[in-house]
C-alpha cells in the first residue's frame, strides 16, 4: 500500500458529473464515544465534502454504526464534535436522513405514497406539496407504479427503495445509510448498488454509507474510510476512489485498491481474532472475495 493512498485524508471527488445538489459539509472532530465503561470509538476526525459519497468500512464491532448514529443525533459523543455546515449536531434533524438496514422502519399500515409523504406532512407541507414530493421521489426510485400498494406487497429491494424515497422526500442535506442492502439477496443487492449511485447523483446529497462489502464500497464511494478493530476503534486509513463512473470492477486501478483494502481489513480482522484468544499465526487469507468474515453489524448494541 502506498503512502499516497494512506495520506488521502481530505475530501476528493472522483465523480465529475455536474450535480445541482444541496448536500452539506460534515465534520467529525476528535470524536470519542463511550457506553459506560465501554470505549466504542476513539479520537475520530473526518472532513466530508458537500455532496461527497463516503463509505465507512471495517470489521464487525468497530463502531461504524455507532459513529453513524452519532452523526444522526441518536448518540451523543463523550468528547469531540460533529457539525453539518458548521452547525453542531445536537439531536435528530430532518436535514439528517437515516436509511436503516431493515425496511421494517416503513409504516405497514400506510401505502407507499403515504410513507413517502409522511415526512413532508410532519413538517407542515400542504397536501398538494406532499403529493408532489411523493410523486417526485417515487419517480426517482422507479416506484410510481407501486404508490398505492402497502409495504407487505413489495419485494425487499422495492421496500428499501421506498425507504430511500421517504428519506429523500424530506430533502435532507446528509443521508446516513447503515448497511441498507445487507439483508438483500446477491442479485437484488447488485441492482440496488447501481440504483444507489444513480439516485445519489440525481439528489446531490452528501452520503455517509456503512458497509462490510469491499466491492460495494469501491462501486459507490468517492472515498473509503477504513476503521480499526474495536473496542476504542479509530480511522486506520482513508482511500480516494479515483475511478470513472459507472465503475468497472475489472479496472486495474479498482483491483489494486481492492487488494489494499483487503490487506488493511485483514490486519484488523486478525487483530480482533487475537484479542479473542484465537490463533492467527497461520498464513491464511482472512478477507475473501465478498468479505463475509466481517459479519453483520447491528450497531451500538453489538459493539458494546
């Protein structure tokens, strides 16, 4: 791994497409998060440019979901600060949209249209505005034809698209995504990754995206921040993804980046296993093709 790659800690936009978006700059400055005596993350600092797509990548339990929850205002740091366009994050805010891994966050008793219009309704928008926003964002995610169905009548991938549309209908400056495609089958996940890249380009939002999947991060991100194994996890390295979109996984630069990421994460997985008392002396590749060894991450509860 080159020093140039590891030194890439400032925002870098690989995508050159012109976007008239409304994303906000995010700053994470010396953030520590503790749950009682448990030290979840330690001294994390990141600057995320307005409109940037940043992926957080790392072993299970390294605090990715905890950091995302802090950015959403659900968790308060023990020390350090989180700001969006210079304004401190002090709690949940419509400008900070959260897309969860599970589509159970949708309201089963509301239609797709009503789910997407829910945020604007809570913000006092008129019925005409609610309808227009629901129509706009259902169109963006390709689900206008499902507007009058209920979530239970949709596939997993379609429900996730509804969840994304519901978040975007609030016109947030920052969209926070916690393994949003982790529960989908491989084929649906690939389609959703491609759709996510398109939706992000169209919306212009800043996106912070938690994933365990190296290939997913390379496909989507402007930059990838790799976190160390927990507890007291920190940022190990930050990689710019200087590849044209749409991304080609067979591109030599993509393959080289993938090797570097696998090496970094493999080191952290070995460290985590050693801390658990397991023998990692054998020369074993710990980061296979789709990185299943990283495992599911359920957020602060698991990381405690």
